[in-house]
């Protein structure tokens, strides 16, 4: 089972799942508004594949999901945790990537990330496991991010995702801000923001507003006490401090300002919807804080000195390995 940390755990996990789905809605809608039909198609493929594989795994284990214990009375959805994981994975993947990328990633996330361990016992975050698998298995396809505002219509989007016909014309995709920043060798930060379309007002164009929408959803979960504050504060605080201490100005060799790192990639989505996942995260308040700090520091380190600018998935998976120790450190003496 996969769902955000419940500060005061309800008896029925479906209550938390419904609130998480509502909190995810603003970010998903802004994402679709910026990038068009592609992300919506990817979300549909991820949901169908992930939930279908979850249902298959339950059937093979002979675990029947009664309708009165299922989200919306739909046994296929289970308690809703698979639906949340599928949404997180679909949001993280490129909006116009080939259909086999999202289908393979969602199937791997479910069958390798959840099914072998039984309910609520998976050691790794399924959505991040699927994303990391796709990043390593399909590096070329995972680099095809659409340019904000150049949204094709529904027919063109379907043709692009399912690779029918000639696809979209050249120039519809671009490198991400983090990738450009990592490989930049001649332009200052000011020149990048002025000349490069991937740079917006203060972060990655389009994604800065998507991140703000996910921030609004995360604050709603905090207000409703669905998640605790320790994980988000730990991750965002550590990422801010690390990027501030290592910020080497606005020259061509700059690592980027704290604002750039906080508003680019999936930073705020991860802080409120991924770091707060309780099954693969720490269970004590101090452990959750340490878990968030670890994710923030690893995210910056991999972004700056590693090979993958989109580093959050690897940071989360590495910290999943440390959960037992973090909980031991977090227990009151």
C-alpha cells in the first residue's frame, strides 16, 4: 500500500487517498494546461497499467478486494494507493513519450515494486522505482520533454504517444532547465533566462507554476493533517541550504540559485507527495525529518555532480534503504 504519511492515521486508508487525489488535482490541471493532451494520455496509460497489474497480483495471491473496502466501490482500484502511485508516476514522465515507456514503467513499479512484498510491505517507493527504471532503460525517450505552450491537439497528441504517422514536427521538444544548466559552458544565468525558452520567470518555464500548484495541494494536506510537516521541511530546507552554500554566482559555471532548484523539476511534488509516503519512509517524527534532509541533500548532489539532473527518484530510493536506521535514531531515548 502506498500513500502519504498520515499524521493521525484514519482507520480507513481510503479517506486519506481521496484527500491526496484532491490535493494532486491543481498540479495535474496546471500541467495539462501548459503541455496539452500528452500528460493526460500518459496519466491514463499509467493508471490502467498500474491498477491492472495490482489487481492481477492480488488475484494471484488470492486476495479478494471487496467492493465495500475499495475506493469508490471499485475493486480494481483497491484502497486507492495504486491509483495515487500511478498518478505520481504519470506526472513525472515526459508528457509525449512513447506509450511503451509509461506502460513498462507502470508495470515494473507495480509488479517489482509492490507485488513481491505483499500489502504495505514494499521497501521502495513504487512510483520512483518505475521512474528510475524508465530513466535507465529508455534514456533517449526520457529526454524528450515538450516545450510549454506548444500544445498539439488531441489527434496529434495520440499520434505522437502511440507513434502513428510522422509525429510532431521538429522543435516541439526541448531539454529541461536542469539539463541545460548542468551542461552550460558559455552563457551566464541572466543570459539563459533571456535567451533559452526552457527558462521562465524564476525557474523552469511552465514547471515553476506546476510546482506552485503542487505546493498549494501539499499545504492543503498539511492543513487537513493528512501528512506531517517533517518530511517536506527536511527536504526543502536541506535543498535550499545546500544550493545556497554551493551557489557560485551567475557565471557560466553556476550550479543555480536556491530558487531555481526549488522551482524546477519535480521538487515540490516530491516534497509533499513522495517524501511523505509512509510505507517506504520513516515512521517517527525525527526519522521523517532525517529522511527529508537526506532526500534534499542527495537531490542536490546528484543534480550538481552526478549524471542525472532529474535526481529525485534516485535520492528517494537511496533513502528508502536507510529507513530502519532512521527510525532507530528517531525513537525517544
